[in-house]
C-alpha cells in the first residue's frame, strides 16, 4: 500500500471540509463546562456495571493481509492533478461501519487520517438513545483510556523541557503536594518512566475508581500512595499510575491538569472544546453514555480516563507523535522512539510502551473502555491513522473495533489481497 504524494495531500486538504487548519499562534484555551443534564438511562441496562479492565496488547492480528486495502483509492485525482476524497468509497466504508455498530449501540463516530491529513469523518446513531437527535461529526465521546496517551505526551514534553526526568524519583514530590503523611515506604522511589509504563507497582484499585472508593483523582492518588506499592514488579496495568501522573503534572507546573494539557498539546494543534467531564455531565455537543445511577468513575479517573473528544481530535493528537507524517510534533523524534519502548530503555517496541500500545505488524495506538463506551485509535504503518468511538456496549471487547475498521477499509478500498 503506497502513500500519497505530498502535493496531492495538500490538494486534498483544500478539497475536503474534514481538514483541520493549523494556527501559527495557538489560541487561548477555551474551556467549556457543558450543560448539566439529568442522568440518562440505559436502553438495555447492564446487569453488572463495567468495573475496569486492561487492553489486550496482542489484539491486532499480525497476519492481517497488508495488501487487502489500497490506500491510494481513498482519494481520486483528476487529469489536472487535483485530488479529492473518493466519495463512493467512503460511502461504502460508512455503510460497513454503521451496519456493524448501529443499532447495536446508541451512536458511533469515526475519523480517518492519511499521511497527516484528516480525509474522512462520519457519525451514526443518536446523541442520546431514543431522543431522535442524530449524532454529528462534531460531537464528543468519552474516550476513556485514550486519555492516557494524552497524559503521556504532555508528561514527555515536560521531560524534554527539563521539568521532569524519566528515571529520577518523584514520589516525594507527590507526597508533599498531596500532604500524605502515612505512605508506603516504596513510594519515594516511583519514577515517571514507571508511571508511564504501568511498572510503578500500583495494584488495579478497581474499588477506588469504580466502586465509589474515592471522591476525586486527588483523593484516589492519596489512597494509592498509602499502599501497597511494589516498584520493580513488572508490567501491571492500573489506572492509578496515570491518575498520579495528572497530579504530578499539577505539582510541577502549578497549573491544573486540564490547563497544562491545553497549553502543551491541544492549543498548538488548534483543538478547542475538548474537556474533562464528570460522570453525569452532558454538554450540548456530547453524546450520552447512559451511566447507571450513583457512580463517580469519571471524577476519580482524571488524567487516566476522563477526557471527551471527537475522533478527529484523537487522530490529530496521534499525528503529533507520528514521525512519518507532516505537521506539528509534540515530541522530538528521539522521544517518539522512547515512547514506544516496552517499559525499559532499549527494549523491543512491543507491548505497552510509555502511554501507547505497540501492536504486531508495526501499528501502535491505544484503546479506551468504560461503562457503555468503547474507543480505539491506531497509527498504521501504511500512513493511515484512524479513531473510532462508540456509545454502547458492543463490541464487548474494545480491541474488536480494529477488525471492524479493517473490514470496512477492505470492502471500500479493496487491494490486491
């Protein structure tokens, strides 16, 4: 599968309303609080509310046929060299996505980027199930653990600026900032690299985040530092590490986590309107994920999983860490390599890196799963980056979104496979 010529890409941006303009001077952050809404109800309530989980690090099949999709078919080029999205192909793509995800779910939305430019966006279903109000491409979904990639990018930017260091202990900074007096003796040895790679030694803390065991991310972090903590025990996926990272960013910058993310990442990318949301807060441009009553997981997850975003926001953020594409980059090429290292310096690029999941075949990205929400984003080696967000419980395994997207590409833009 080939990549487009740079000239054709520039023309696609002009031809497609999906392209996101860059801004020479980043705008001031625009924080929106949304409109408080009464809790929505599930169309088909789950028997047991979702209580956390971890991504499958081998979910994208390594033997997927690389020739099954022809990326060059995603645009059409006329005799004068003018390029535009292949509308018939994208219509077939949308049909395939919608058939698999709606009406099994209340809504879904997708964005596709090729060689650094958003070339397609679509939304399906209803903003609130049963309302008759259609979901639109500008609507934001709860992206759950894709928030971890956002947190990781900002953390690594501060490392490059010298504000933090990957391998210097930061536990005492956290202890002092949170005013913790009774802490696990291993807490002072925690490092940024350990937090980013899920090797800081925190257990899963399911009850803390999903069983009303804390009132906020800061409250959860205090409990996490109290123990048990066992650094050096290997990879152990836990939301606690990224909640703690959000607190650390506030401690070393003196700013709120949301503001530092805007200043370091979102505003330079021209993104506005993304926000952290509480469990029952529904903004006017957001889809409902129908949380069951009496929960507070969004408040406790914080930097580990509380962002709302559109798929186009997500692929734009992912492009900032893809060294093979044009556009503003959040990190140096060297740090982007480090981000994909599997937990320790020099380790092969496989499994969980520093805020990204490395999949077989050279792809990387992240998944997000929370009650009635599934999301996934992947940077593929062929120059295609995609993000898919869902309000609903299908598929039960978030990683299955990769197969749905791959099948839709193959049906719309068949290759030689």
